[in-house]
C-alpha cells in the first residue's frame, strides 16, 4: 500500500503532519547521517536526551554537494559554551570528511527549553513537525498537535523587526568576497521566504517547507511583492554574493514584511535571550 500524501501538509484532522523520516534519507547522504549519529552520541553520552535531523536530507530532497546537514540536539541540561564549541567543531569535521554535504548547521538546546510553555509554538512546534528523530526519546510525545493558525504564525516568525538590526550589523561586518556574502544571502533569503509564507499560512490553511511553493503561496495574496519573494526563493537554493541583494532585504522587503506581519498576526512573545 502506498503512503498517503497529506493534503497541503495536513493530516485528515487538519493538523500539520510531521515531515521527513529516516527512510527518506537519500542513499548518498546515509554515511554522513550515520557518522553524525555516532559522533553526537560519543560527544554527549548520558547528557544527551535526543537528536534530530531536519531540512532537505530527511525530506528526501537534498542535492549532493549542495545541501547542508541540519541537526537539532537536545541535552538533559542547559548547554554550556564548551558544548557549543564542540558542536561547531563536529560540524566542521563532518563537512570536511563528507563531500556529499555543503556545511553543517546544528541547533543545541536543553530538553527543558524545548518543552517550555514559552517555546510551545516555536521550538516545540519545530521539533514536533519539522524534525525527524535520530537518537533518544522523541520529545514530540510531550507536545501538542499544531494547526496552521495565526498563533503559530506569530510565535514562529513574528520577530523579524527585532532581527533586522542584527542583520544590518552582520552585513556591515562582512567583507565583499563571494565566499563571505553567499552564506548570508542564502540564510536571509530563506528566512524571508519562510516569513512571507507564514504570514499567509493561516489563510492558505496548510504547510510546506518547499521554498518555491512558499513563495508562490505568498504571491497569491500579495501579488505586488510576489517577484521579490520568488527571487529570494531562488537565492535560497542558489545564493549569489551580491551586497545589493542584502541591502534590499534589510532596507525594503524586510521592513515591509515585519510591519505587515505585526499588523496581521502581532509580535512574537519576547525571549529572555532575545530573538
């Protein structure tokens, strides 16, 4: 029997269906996933509560030599700076040893933070709906089910206005080399596309992680900004080292999107450690 594909990313009850699975990991990426699993366990041992994959690799859409490996690690206690340094070193080693990937991104949190009331509709939703269990007990068992509503929209991406000053500072501190600018273009492009999508997500009543589909959904509701988001979706996959693109993000598209987001959904609840 073939697997039933959720309609617009929702299950029959209208909740966001969890995307990704280990079974969907493409063959070329299985060695690096296995290496990551073993090394994370070796690194944290009994301090590790669980670890997850997210992004294109567990969705089965990763491209060899172009896609990064995305990990989320949950510790039984609050991570220390030494833990973050160790995770960065692990990512650099995996990236160097496995040419199938183009970089490693790792999120590191405590179990308590991921299950906190404040994070229920942000990090909690992320774990429950966008992360694929790799190691340990699945925290999704302790989290609610989620609908694509305005509360979820606000708590996931309602902090863009707070992020823009940080983005401007990062741009100013970055040199003009292609290798320095391209990662910023990719990161900011993806973030803006996802924010644009979640702005209209409740009206569309669905979920997708495909950047191009996100941009098309957004464009149906904001045709005057559609081309900007479509271009950002392309750069999310094929970034260019263009400082002018970054300037347009923080001076035009970003401020407009932040203002419209606050008008429609409100502002994300403040975090003690900032956005």
